[in-house]
């Protein structure tokens, strides 16, 4: 299956700082899907979960493949710091897995449609 686009609001961002679990490093993004994306994800057989009345999906990418590309609303490529830690409205380009992994979505690119209120670009040097 080819790539699909899913839209929603960022809940957890592990792109600016990759997630490490049991020694395995991955980029991941958890998004509360909008109504149309929820239907598309279900139709595509992707694994979603319900939390606090919202349908969420977590999309991952192996660290070895490099960070997914991040774009602004003008479709210009920007750095990963453009993506806020939570709250941004985004559109993700994902690819469903194959075989035993077909229920999982793999992150290809992210376009930030609108920034979360009060959020600036993330600067790692602030810490």
C-alpha cells in the first residue's frame, strides 16, 4: 500500500528528541486524529487507540533512517525544531507496514499546519 496522509493534533512528540525503549531508539509521533483521518486510518487497518474521547495513532520511524522530513505551512522543509513538543496541528505522511506489521504506520514526513498557542521553535540548546 502506498503512503497516506493523516491529520490531527500532536499529543507526544519524540522527533525532536528520539524515544529510547529497551535500547532501541526510534522517532515517534502520537497524534489525536481528526474525524476524516480517523476514518481513513480505520479503513486502512491501522492500529489506533482511544484516549479521553479522541482517537490517537502513534507512528514510528527507525533512528537508523534519520529523522522524518518536517515542513512548514508553505511546504518548505524546516528543521525538526519547528515541531512543538505538543499541540501543533499537523499532517503526517505515513506508510502502512507489510505482512505481520500491516497494522502499524511508519512515519515519512510531517507538515505543521498551525503551531500550538504560545509555542516557539524548539531549541535543544535551551536545556
